[in-house]
């Protein structure tokens, strides 16, 4: 069964005074596993069957879970019932980019049921992104089926976010500074709005639902239009830092080059491993990661291969540093980094091994992320879902 990096323990408690804790524990297990047998909930939490039954019944009354008969069960006696998240509970995900804003709808069971990308002028202002997001959310709400309940809006930001009040401190690629994005979007939509750094949310999504599921020690590296960021999970706990700004892995220095990254720092991983360099070379001025990957796979140009191997060398330098510092079990690559890795995985692995301490590198595995285009969508949706799961009986869901 899946656990949640940095979350409440799966062990329940039987005292009436901690009923809320137990409701959270059960709902979190249902959400993370998408569906789970009632008997498995009893075994994992350590609670007795009658207590688990009462908790599930309360969550059903709250409209958060549904029970059904399990399929394909065998053996003597009545089969255990399957518990699943209620599909009528949803959250919005918002991803502002330099040329577009994408709004998606995700169910509590992790299904992306709608996605709309609105192209915008180059480097839109926060106000533009807020206006477009609110308009798309309003359109989507009109299409919801009766009974839909909204947990809120999660926003993945390519920059530094102060999560305590939803302020974007600095998003260099977007050119945004000290934007009270969450408050403004909440006023426009009437919904609870939560913000997070895009790479940190990607790490969360891969750790909960992707290729790093059940991995206790991992490093996640994500590269997109806003540069390179990442996240670290150590002994099952997400490393957040004193003020929540940990994970800016793209700003580690890997070269004496004077080339600047988006935050103005020279010789960093972000300054040398750049999506824009590849797009410029292939003359793909507006392209998805999938389109860029197809171009890289099909290219026979020796100049293209040199450019890609130069980026792989810089990526390996950064990954070697991370192996030596964190000794992860798994490194997960996402965004356009997956294209680089797929181009020559043996070369990247060999270069990482060369720059790493032998003991730290002997067990490390490098994987591409498993969530693809849903990575940031699922990660952002976890923000309102986490708020709901933390207080299931008192959280205020909004009707469509």
C-alpha cells in the first residue's frame, strides 16, 4: 500500500478524542491507493473492524468515499467491500506559463477529466493569468454534473512561492515578483486557492502516484519553460527547508561558465541545460515536450548530437552532486530531461557514476517520470485535496 511522503502516519488510534485523526488516516489511504479493500484499511491502520466501519460510514455521509462489492474475490465468507474516493469531489489545477495558462479538473480518485490550455501573449502578467484562469474555471463549472463538490484550486508556479499566504515571491521566467496570486484568484472564483512550486509539486506527484511510489529516498529533477527545479524525499519525508524554498536544484553550480540562469546565477545546471537551446536549434519556437522529444529522436544531425551530449554532460555533473549529497535510491527525471535521458541513457549513467562516490552511486537508479503531461496537474490538485483530507468533517466544499 502507498504511503504519503511527509504525511500523517497510517497507524490509527482507537480513542474517541482522535476521531478526526482517524478520519484523515482512512481518507488519505483511500485517496492515495485510489481504491482499497475495507479489510486492508483495518490491517494497515490497526483499528478494529467496527471502528473502521464507523469511519467509512461517516466519510460516506460526508460524500467523500463510496463502497462497492469487490470484483473477483474468492474464498469462504462474505467478501470485503471496496472503498474508493467519491468521483463527485474534484479540484482545479492551474499552471501559468510564459505563453499560455492551463486549467484542469482532477477527481479525488486522481482522474484528469478536463483540461483546457489558453494561449496568451508572451510573458503575461499575473493579472492576465488570474483573469484567464477565473474565466476557464467558470466555464468548466457550468459543465459539471449535479452534485459535484469542489475542494479548491491548486496552482503550480515556476518560481518561489510563500505557501503560508499564497504569494509568488519570484518567478523569473514569467517576470513576476511579489504577486498575491492566491488571494486574487480566490476572490475571482470564490474558491480556496493554494500555491506551490511546480517542481516540488511534481516531486510530490511522482512520489505518491508515479515511478517513485513507495520509495523512501529519492531526488526529483524537473525541467520546463521556467527552468530547472526539483525536490528531495529523505527517509520518506519531503525536504522543505526553513521557509519552504528547498528544492531549487537547478541553481547548483556545475561549471565555471559565465552563462547566467533565469535567476542571474552563473554556471548553474539551469544555465547550461536549457530547453530553449534545443528549441532554437530545431526551430521549434512553440512546442510541447512530446514534440521536442520526437525531434530529438529523429535527428541525424551531428551538431544536434553534440548539443545534446553537452547538455547530458552538465546534467550528469549535477546528478553526481545530488548522489553524493543525498545518497538517493532513485533519481526521477521529468519535463524535457526525459528526452535527454532517452537519447543516450547509458552515457548519462556512466557519466553520473564517474562523478559520484562509488558507495553512494552503487545502488542508485535513474528513471524517467511516469506521469507525463499529468505531472503538474496531479501535483497541484494535491494541495486542495491535502487540505480536505486534513479536516474531512469540517472542510468547506463548494458546490459547482
